[in-house]
């Protein structure tokens, strides 16, 4: 079979993720491999742990990478925390809350949900009332749900969970690095993320941080594989249902014992390290402010084009905005024109919002002025082609006012 080398078309990925990876991350990922126990490799692993403590704003010793996309991190967290029959409470305000509930069911947990309209978030007292009714072992919540663009406030949830002896897990895939996130200050027990959003890298590695009390729970289910070490007799508790995503074994692999588990995804580790290094070099507060600025410019720009923003804007993530597709415009055809004629990708959404909104991201490497202005200029042309009356330059002009 005669096949050509990989040569993807030039794209500016301005959807809800994945985004255009930072060239510095791609360069780091081109570095040569070393063995998984090479001192250089274990040194990089230690550096990764330290860097992601700064990204997550935590002192948690157990801060590392789960090999796999962000969903692997979510599954690792839930399958390691939840035993069959445990109760888990999931506040659902978009597609990814439904995902947490499904994964909880697959873990054999007794899953309870509360729901709010897409485009809104929960007040702390709503969550506390549900905790008092359900008495869960774990509260599993998404911070930023890209399906609705909403950002769930977390600052009060940790204190509520500790008061009622509940563990707090947070999926921060779409929000970490672009929105405030304070693991320790907010009392979050386990948080996971992905590289392909505000962290500016490719999908394929899931940073995770685990609090000491969550470590104690997971370590209470610790089992060692036959043939790995002589201390198999220390096995205790209900064995974690997944081998690959068993956080007790992964902690042994990343820890000083270096007990063999999987072979670390070296190239992804290089990329994840560079994502975190760049954020820490910039400063987490500065990175959050950068996302806020360019997100605000995009928000002003789409409004300048006359588009109606979806949802409760006060609780919107800074790094993605959803707009209602104007009446009479073929949303998929417009997206296709942006991609084919201009090389720019934006997204639609899922479920009740599919075909009704466009989602436009300003995150990671694409949280920058030129990407915002070019996207708005192209969107104006596509709207005109779809028969929408638009004031010339209104979107770019409104964004420029934000930058001014």
C-alpha cells in the first residue's frame, strides 16, 4: 500500500477543544525516548509532579499523570474512589455531568443526580440539600462543562463536603489553566484534567492530584500484582475494578518504590511537562487573566456581530462562548465554510443544544489577540453569506475596544 506521510491541513482550532497545540509543546514531544527507569526519565517524572502541584495550586504529594485522555483520568478517579454499592452524587448541568454519572454506574455505585437547566449552574445550598438527602460517599462535579460553557462555582463545596464527611472529586478538564482553580483552598480531594484545552497541548495525558484523605481511602484498596513484589500479602479492601486505572498501583509506580505498572507514555510526559512548565513560567494568575482577557474580547465580538449568547453569562467559562445560531442560517454549512474556506474550526454542541448553538473557544495557545480577531472577521463573512445583516467590522471593532 502506497501511503503519503502525515501532512494535516493548516487549521486554527477555535472550537471547544482540542485546540491548536503550542509549538513548544510539539517540539518537546519530538525528543528521543529513554527507558522508563532511566534516571533522566524518573527525574522528569519528579519534575512533572512538582510542576502540576503549581498548576493545581496544591501541596498534594500525589500529583502526577494518568496515561490516556482526560476521560482516563476521570475513570481512574471514580473507579479508585467508588466501591460497588457506594453512593455518589452528581450535579448535572451539561453533557459531562451525565458522563460522570455513567462512569459511576459502571463502577457499580449507587448514583444519584440533581439537574438544572443547561445554561445554568447550582447554588451551594442546592448541592448541600442534596448531600443531606443522599448522604453520598463522593460528590462528583464538573467545573467547566464545555457542552454548555458554564463554570460551576466550587469555592464553597469543599467546606460543605468536609462538614458532611463527603469526598469531593472535580473534573477540571476544560477549565484548568484558564479559570481560577484552587485545589487546597477549596478543599478538593481529587481533581483531573486534560492537556487539550487551556493547558495548550494535545489530548492523551490526564494530570491528577489527590488529597491525603483520598490517598488513605485509595490505599485502603491497595493490591499488588502477582510477580511484581514480595509484599502481595498486604492486599486489603475491595480490589479496584480496573488494573490500568488503579490509582493505588499508579501511585506505587510514580512513588519512590517505582513498582512496575504500565510503561509510562514518554512522549506524552514530555508534552505534559512542557504544558505545565510554560504555565508556571507565565504564572498561573497571569494565565487565568490571559484567558479572561481574550475570552472577554471574543464575547464582545460575537455580541458586536449581533449574535445572542447562550446561558448565564455571569457563570460562563472564560475560555469558551456559545452563541445561538441565527434563524435561517444552516449552522453546519456555516461551520464547514469556515473550515474549508478559511481553515478555522468552531464547534456545535450536544443533546438539546446540537445544531442550535456554535461554541467558540479562546484557550491555551489560541488565547491570543490575532486568533480572536481573525475568527471574528471570518465569522462575519460567513454570516453575510448566510443572509444575516451584519455591520461591517462590528465584531472585530467590539473586540478591539476590549483590548484598548
